[in-house]
C-alpha cells in the first residue's frame, strides 16, 4: 500500500492519537509483520517466535543475581532461558549483567524453562554448557503468575553445572557506555543514545518483545547511584526517555537524579504498572528508602504510574513518593483506542486498556492516592475558544479525557497549558511549574548534611588497596563520611549512619564498603 493511502486508512481508523506516535505506513508494515509471525508459528512453531506475536501474552521475569561467596564480582554474567516445548532446548531469551546482586530481566511465553547463569571462564568471548554457574527451573502460565510478572526469580551462583547438550552464546564486547556498580549492564546511558531513537520507541509499540531484548530491565539512568533524590520520568505511547530532555536540562542535578522507565508501550498496562511498582516502588529492586521519590509522567505514562501507585501497601520497606505529576494524560481513556480495538487490523494490548470502557480505566482512580503524595495534574489544549467551551483537545487527547472527574478531585494542583500534546514538554510555563514543584521536595536530610554531600569526593585513583565499591564510596561520600566521623554533623539516629559512626568510634567492626573504605583511608593518612 502506498504511503498516502496507508496514512489515510490509519487516520480514518484511529484519528490523531496514534498519528502522533507512528505513521500509517508503520502501522500497516507491522500488520504485515504480525501476519508473518502467525504464519511462521503455524508452519514451524517456536517459543522465540511466540514472543513477538501481539496476540500472545508473555511474562516479564525479574530476579537478582546472588553470589554469596563473591566469586564472580566484576565478571560478565550471561542469563539464558531454554525451553523444549516446540524445539529441543530452544534458546528463547538471554541477557547479560556485569554486576552481582543487581536484577536481570527476561521476556518469556507460557511454558517450562531452564534458566542458567553462565560466566566466560576461559575468556574466549562465548559461554558454553561447561560454564554454567547457577540455574533456576520456572513454569510460566497465566494462572500461576499475577498479571504475568515474576519479580523474585533470583538465581544463586552456587557452583559449576553442566548439561548434555551443546550451548554457545556470544558475550557482547565492552561498550563505551559507563557501567554501574549497582545497576544492570546498560542502565547508564545518555539521552542521545541510539536505544532511545524513535525507531526503537515505535518498536516497543508493535513488537514489545523486540524492545525488551535491548532494554530488558526497562530501567535507565544518566549517572551512577548516589545520595540524590530520584525523579522517575515515564514516557507515553511510542515515546522514550529522550522526550524529557528539555525538562532534564533544567533539573538541579546536585540534588536530583533522573531515572527513566523505558517500557514497550504496546504492552498491557496492568503488566507494566506491576513492573513499575516492583522496580521503583516496592523497595526490593531499587531501594530509595532514605530519600523521597518523584514521578513525572507524560501521556499514557500517567496511567501506568497512577496504576502502580494503587499497588502501594503502606509498608515501611516501600519507597515513598512525595510528588506525582501527570502531563497531558488520557486519564479517562481515549476514544481512538476503542476504535482501534474494534476495527484495527491488529490490536495492541495497551489499546484495550486505553478504551474508556475498559476495566483498567474503571479501576484507575477507584482508590485514593496514598497519603503524603502531592499530585499535580497538567492538561493541555490547542484552541482557546474550544477550551473555554469545555471542548477541544491538544492535537492528540480530548480535554474531556484529560479531565477525568475522579482524577481532578484527587489533584492538589491543576494547571492548564495552551500547547500541543508533545509541545508541552518544551513549554516554558509547564517546565517552570514542574521544576518548581520538584524543588519543593527536599528529602529527609537537613541542609547541614547536604552541604557535605554536594562537595567533591576523595579521589584515590586506581589504588589497588581499594575495591571498586570502596573507591566509589570515597569519591562520592568522602567529605560526608569525614563530617560524620568528626561529629561535625549528627547521624540523626538513621541506622546506616549511626552504624558508620559506631565503626569510626571503634565500637563495632566494619561491614560495608563505605566503612572499610573509610578505615583504610584514614589509616593511610594519619594526619
């Protein structure tokens, strides 16, 4: 079908909502691609092919890599899932990590899986069946997993294993990206990274499984883990972290650090909201218990994050959200999604959730927001006359769907912006409001503590006396540790700070990298 005709068919079916994120030709090419996957599955079925079928629900599998003996620190660990449902010992998905105790992610269809952890012990750039160092057996079915998410699939690196079939998996070469000591491999990236290109964002709409092969944990950051307050940015359908570049540029990066939930926007929103909760809010995957959390969500990202907030249990171990901002979000669903679900040649799972009559929309605001959250609802419109008449839209989402009555009743602040659906992310008035709201979130430490946290750290270079974590601790927290040790600031009865002071006073033995780093540092500098 030619370009103009394809776009005409697309617009007649879906109006402006999905025109904003993809062209008609993109839609029709993915219709053709899905038909190919269907044909392949009939002629030569495989678990790997099933991952890419929109009509097939997959499971997001998350877990930690646990190395109690610390034998594999600094090594690249490969995690791979095998199934014999259609082909004997078929490799269905794989991922890689350079950090122990961090989390990994896999995307798998229904079935029984052998999940193995490997290390390239002979350093030949590949892992094979003789280099297995951990294993996990997993059965996945809709009846067993809540919303098709397995969030505690931990793999213990307990020793050497072997299987009686041949395995050969290439280990990716080192990249120029900064690698984290705390986050999964590939987490830290700049916003101009190719992973955030529009082509990959569109891939996440139509082939969620394909995007998850390049961004399996859906969590990205611009810098290493620090004391700073996290601001979690959540994009909309067909979007990416790059959508927030103008806002990020105006963040006070001495106090706040940008995090991003980069998710496949064609996937089921219930599943995505469960993942968002597990990663950012539960405290089990990313722990921010010593500082508040901020969420800034655009368009459909507002629905994903609002649904995740419904999952908060009020436990002490959960991360505490103090500020929640939605921007141009279809909080009451979108009529084009209903049209797409009814008449589309293919139906994205997220469209079903966006249908104003869906169970997802019905439940979205049924619960009040957790206590202590300041909710800012920003809505957008293009035409002032239509706005004054209570009609109109921002070029993508009708005002009536942005101004869902239950959401408005829960909002502490509402702000109208005369701009388009995506233009709002560069609108000076909107950005000023967002930055001012963020700056009101001060964290749990007094200014006397922040003064030392924001100082340049102690650089010990590549001194082999220190482990990587010890060097990081001194480089990031050196002046702060010095102030605590010298009693220039009080530990405030915060357990981890009090423990550090007790170590420096000689009352207890050092147990953490920060504590051992400080004792080594002062021992090498007696004056």
